[in-house]
C-alpha cells in the first residue's frame, strides 16, 4: 500500500475557495482516475505562517505502478488546473509513503 501525500500551503485569502474546489471537484477527479482507492483531506494544525493555512491530502493506492501511471497520464493536467486557479497563492509539495504495517486500538 502506498500513500501519495500532497501538502498544500494556501493563502488565507483563497482558503475558502480552495476548499470548495478540493471538496467538490479536485479530489473526486483524482479518485476518478481509477488509480487510488481512497483519499483523506487533512488540516495541519501547526501554524507556521499567519498568512497561510496548510492542508495534506492523502491518496491511497495499491501499487507503485498505479502511482507511476497517475504521474504519467493524469497528474500534469490536474496540477495545471490548480496552478491556473490559484497561482502563487498555493504552494504544494508531494511525498510518497509506503505503509509497512497498520495498527488499531482494540477494547
């Protein structure tokens, strides 16, 4: 299992519009590629900059091949839309995480 983690710093002036776009369009378009099985939208609670908010979007995929196919065939178009809409008001970086084990609390 691989988690494709996208961390975004968004200007507070664009935060509401960005969240609407993420919730109603972008995340679903990434899932609609068929390369991911789930997504989580996460707000980062540590505040580094008073002018921005930070979010992480975690997309889970079953294989490295799915992620590579996403990069090659879907990511450029989907990333461009965000850049066109938010420009320098949005800064993102991406991390790939491999799930080694998963634990949960049992009663």
